[in-house]
C-alpha cells in the first residue's frame, strides 16, 4: 500500500478543532496516554503550540479508521463526563451492543442506592448581624427584666 495516500493531522490541529466543552489539556493528556498504550500511532514533530498558559510539543498522527474511531469515542467520553457524573453510556454504544446494557443498568442501580444512603449534614444557618428595631419607651419598660423594673 502506498504510504503517501494517508492523511496526516497534527495534535495542534486536533486541539484547535475541539468542541468548546472539551478541555484542550485533557484531550492532550488522553491523546498521549493512547499513544503510550499503542492505541493510536503518532510521531513527534519539531513544532510547539500553546493551550492556555501551557506549551506542548506537537505530534503528528496518521488519520486512519482506527484513529477516527478513537477520536470519536474520546469526544463522546468527554461529552458524557461533562453532562453527568457517575455511570453513563452513550446511546449509540448501547444500540450497537458495544456496551453491555444489563451491566450498566446494574451499576446505575448501585449508584442510585448509594446516593440514597448518603446522609448529608444540614447546613447551619448563617448568623448575620442582629436586626435593629425601633421601639417606644413603653416597649422598653415591658422588655426589661423584672429585677430592673422592681428597682424603679
């Protein structure tokens, strides 16, 4: 197969094309972990790029069907993580059978039971400044303790 027929993309281009709800730093960390584990293949190139205040070495990845599938799954995972904490499955994964529905349902049930059993302490009321009220002299006399009233 001719190697020149492949499409290549840099990590900086991938990060620039991320949806707003996906952190560039988190994507880079996930990308590097996938390269380290052999899930995707990338090579370092001499360029650098910035995401926020951090500078990263740029990599180049060969865009293959495997890479595209990894990229899609990764973006879905970020989307689900952002949407909700806990056990979550993407609808397409459930429909395709790549996720065991019964297993996810059991984990979800355990999560709900766990949440129901958590006792949260009641928050104490904030103590503010005492309220000052206007009173008449008669109100002040009736509000005084009996010992003070007897002396008068």
